[in-house]
C-alpha cells in the first residue's frame, strides 16, 4: 500500500488546501479594503477616467454633474456629458457615484 495514498492523508491534504484557499481569500480581501482606505477622491476619479465610467458628482453647492471623466488635473476634474464639458474643482466635490 502506498503510504501517500492513505485515506487520512487525502482528507488532511484536502482540508489543508481548503484552509489555505480561505486564508488567501481573506488576505486578498483585507488588501483590497486597505487599498480603498488609502485611496483619495482624485485616485478614484483617475480610476473612473481609465474605465471611461459614467459618474455622478455632488458638489458643496448642491449641483449634480453627470457624465464621463475626460481628464483629472491636480485640483479639478473634467466631466463630459454629451457635448458639454464641465470643469469641477475636486475640493468642492462632496460625493461621487460610479456606474
């Protein structure tokens, strides 16, 4: 009988593989959460620009701006909605929704 083919070792190996997979999943989730905590609004706008994602920005004066992020500057973002190009100061953004 092959000692490595023992039924107890097969079960043990399977159990250890499952634990390792669970541990790796938890570590990856923790790394993603840590990255989101460190991400600034400008970083998020840059991600939206890369993905050509539809966004909605709420500003301190109550206005909503919808569109696609065309460009992100040091202190502003350019949002395009159809043919209208809007420059919004990042300091005035109070909320952002990506779609």
